[in-house]
């Protein structure tokens, strides 16, 4: 039995009832506010790319479980993040490496879930090419890419196209030839001008880098001075009457022919009259032909019969000076083959013909007292020879 004031007991019972009711209401509210997490699904493609390429991320198969998905939170693993309301996006990776991508989906109940994917980004090779800045025609140029490297340490392949002006593989494209495949190339040159080239370096994952470069090849500089030189040819032979002798020379091979003199001398005859020989010269390239018959020769004065041929001022004198050329050989050809200076180039054909050896036999069947004769031919040719001295460019 409760003792004491009935009103106080009533108030106490009311307080207890209120506390119980509050507890029940709190429990009901707590049950109503509990969240249900969504389910995150993430697909990425491709999973392996080259540096600078883009990956597509698809989370559209994620499930809200209850309500709807309101947010897609993307962490691409390279320090970049993004927030979308749809489950589809893409991202470009500008650096190489292995990146862990995290997707977090949030529903309108406040629940969230995450999924991850790994992206492997292959780094492109680093191309390091060196070559001389100053190149002269005739130089062999060292192209050196041996300091090229790969971020992952892969072995590298090299493809050199050493002249975009030539289609060395004949496929119609002058810019895709593989003229060399080593890390260094020694490239010979033989003429001045600019050559456009390219080098492609590729790693084992087929990532590549291509560099275009130009080789500026300059001509050489020569100081030219002309020197006069006499060239002499001598022949001693014997001819019977009716026979002919020929001899070939090329006096203009190393210089510019200025003049020549050919002297044919017959051995002194014992009996008169003197023999009759003919001296001829033919310069084939010039279609120049000249001949002379022996004459003179006084037996009393002990003089031999002779014939001579000569010409002066066949070509103009050379000009001393400074000349540019790709090589000494080309400059020499240029100087010797210049228009108006080519007379006497090529083969000269000298001929000696014994037309008559006198006297003949007095009677048929008797020995010929003079069947032929010994002779000497001396040819002297004056040639201007260019002397070339290479000088350095300033």
C-alpha cells in the first residue's frame, strides 16, 4: 500500500509513464532513420594505356538499393578528382605509372559504397639525339641516340629515315623508310644542301616518340691558283715504206691545254732524195685534225728531214681566286670543263706515215737501197694546272 499524499503518488506515476513513452518514441525514430548503402560497380577500359591516352570509366551498373544514386565521386589516382551525377566519365593520364582509381557512389538515403580499378600507364621513351652543328660536304656525320632511355627500363628499337627526299623502300612514301636501326649512325655526305630526316624510338609496349631534324650541309672553300706545266712525250720507231704508226695521249686530264708543238725528225739518209713521211694529229673530242709532210734536210749540211705541227692560245688562261665546291674533284671538273675552256680534252691521236722511202731499186728484183727509215717524234704540250688549297670558313 502506498502511504502519504495521493497527489504526489499520481504525479510520480505520470512521470514514469512519460519516461516510458519517450523511450518508446526514441526507439521508433531510431529505427526509421537507419540508412541503406548502395552497391558500387566500376568498369574501366582500357586498363593499360600509353602516356597521354584516355581511359573510360563506367559505373552505370551501380545499384542504389533504396532510393536513387545522387553522386558519383571519382578519384583517378593521379591527384585529379571529379564529381558527376551520372555514372559515366573519362580521364586522360599525362604521366606514366600505376594508378588506383576509386569510385564512391552516394544514394539519397545518405548511404555510400566504393569500388576500385587499377590503371597501368606506360611511359613513352625519352629521345636524346645529338649530331654536329657544322657539317661540310664530304664529312661523315655521327648521329647519336645512344643516350635515349625508357622510364620503365625497356629495351628500345630505333628507326632512322635519313632522307625525306628519297623513297628508299619504293613504297611511294618518302617519310616512312627505315634506312638504319642502330642507336648510332655514321652518315656519309657528298653534296651541300639541307637533308630532312627523322628518328623514331619505340619501347617493348609499342610506345614511341618521333623527332624530325635537319642536317644543314655546307660546301667547302678552296683557293685556286693556276700553274703552267710542260708535258713532253717522245717516241722512237722505224717504219718501212707504206707503214703507219699511231700513239694516243690525254694531256688535258689534269689541266687546261694552252698550246702544243709536235716535231717529227727522220734519221739522216745516206742517199738522196730524202724520205717523205707525214705527221698527223687528231683531237677526237674537238674533231680537230692537222698534218704536215717532212721537208728540208740538206745531206751536205747533215740536216735531217722533219715535220712539225703546233697551235697556241687553245684555251683562255685560268683565273686565280676563291671558289666554293662540294669537293676538290668536283671543282677540278668544273674548272677544266667550263664552257669555252674544253679544247684539247680527251684523246689525242698522233700518226706517222711513211709514204715514200727513196731511192727505190733501179731494177726490179734487186734489193731496195732505202726500204724505210728511223724517226723520232717529240710532242711538247703546255698545260695550265689548277692548284687547289682548302681554306677554313670564318
